[in-house]
C-alpha cells in the first residue's frame, strides 16, 4: 500500500510522484501549467537555510514553492533501485 505524503515532507534528494493537488482556482491552474500534474516525478533539490521555500525539480525545471503551497500537493515516494 502506498503511503501518501504532502510535498513539503519530501526530504532533500528524495524523489516522488505527484498524486493530486488539493489547491483550487488560479493557483491550481498555475501549478498544473508548471508541471505539477498527477503522475509527474518531482525531486526536492534545495531549501532556504530558514527552511522555506524549497526548490523542486519537475519536468526539467527547477521551481521554488512555499511550504504552505507544497503541503497541498499530495505525493508518493519513489522506490530506490539498487541500494
């Protein structure tokens, strides 16, 4: 069974798959336009020393999201291959 987390819980270097967006309206549409759609792979690559925002690599583009927006994006962690 897959464990569903929110994007703000993704640790640096981890990758995940987008499951759903719990954001409505123009913010939802903007995130979808940027590649945050169901099935897309996403990786946390950098965080501000204060911990907010975090930069994510998605569909070849690096984007920074505030934690309050990232917590509304649901993900499942990708399994590591090889160990």
